[in-house]
């Protein structure tokens, strides 16, 4: 692979710039950079295209100060969005994670990324839920991400769930790129059926994400 073939991802300065903007313009429960990356990652590997008009309201919550600021933020978001599919294509994807301050010091946290991923699934909830209910393979493919989400309190488990050990948590994190690649391939080889589209149309306008989960602690800088 030549250098020109490598995906055009945000550089560190651009990530810092977008991170600062989001921190300055979000409230409790809103997505920060790690959450936005999780959201866009779910959309990138999902069953149908989701246009910016459908997901920007999950990311932007205040009017821009001026046209220049708006153009710049939208440019950074578009570049972040485009980079995800490109990175998946060349197996260079890595999730953007947050940090939480613990007694033993700062630790990587997938909470924000998982929250965003969950909201991305919610934007096509009917399609995901229909397929997950009938195809155990998709559930198995998503296993490591679902384990992280349950561990962080973002998803509820049907049975009693024992917290992941540090080693298990890190192992699940290491599998996220592989999970996304496999889920992306799954939807490409098993596209949405007419029946599933009809079910989505019936459910259109509903919002399966009720925001009832408690806000996750997010602090520190983005890392990836």
C-alpha cells in the first residue's frame, strides 16, 4: 500500500480541535469525541446509509457562533465520518476512547464510544432489532462490543452480569476493530430484506433511545 492509498484521517491537531469544540458545546449526556466516533462507527457498518441530516442532531446542540465556525466543525465531522469506512477498508480502524480518573490514575474507557455506538444503532433500531432477534450470528459478532456496553452500564443484560476483569476489558477493546469489520461484512453479504424495510417504515418516527441510562463519567483527553 502506498502512502497515497492510506485513509485521510484527522490528525492530532484536528482531533484536539474537534474535541475542544464538543467539550465547550455539550451538556450532560451529550456525546463527546469518543461518543461521536462510536456513533459514526455504528452508522458506517450498519444495514443502511444514514445521512448527516439524521445524525447531526445527536452531535450538535447549539447554533454556531458564525459561518466560519460552522463550516470548520462540519468539515471536521465530515472528515471523521469519511475516515471510518476508509480505515475499515484497509484494516486500520481504531476506536477513539476516553479516559476516566480512578484512584490508581487515568484509565482508558469505552463508555463514551459504546454510548455513541448504541445511539447509532438506535437510528436504525427496527432493522438491527429484527435481525438480532432472528440471527444469532450477528449477536455473536457483536459480542465484545456488547460485553463492553453491558460492563459500562449502557446496555442491560437479561441475566446477572459479572463485571469484566481488567484483562477481559482490554481483550474486548482489542477486538473492536475486528468486530466492526465483521459486522460491516455481515450487512454487505446479508442485506436488508423488503420485509425488514416495511417494518422500519412502520416504526419510522419512533425513538427507541429514551436516554434513561445514567450519564457516564467522562473526563480527561481523547486517546486512540
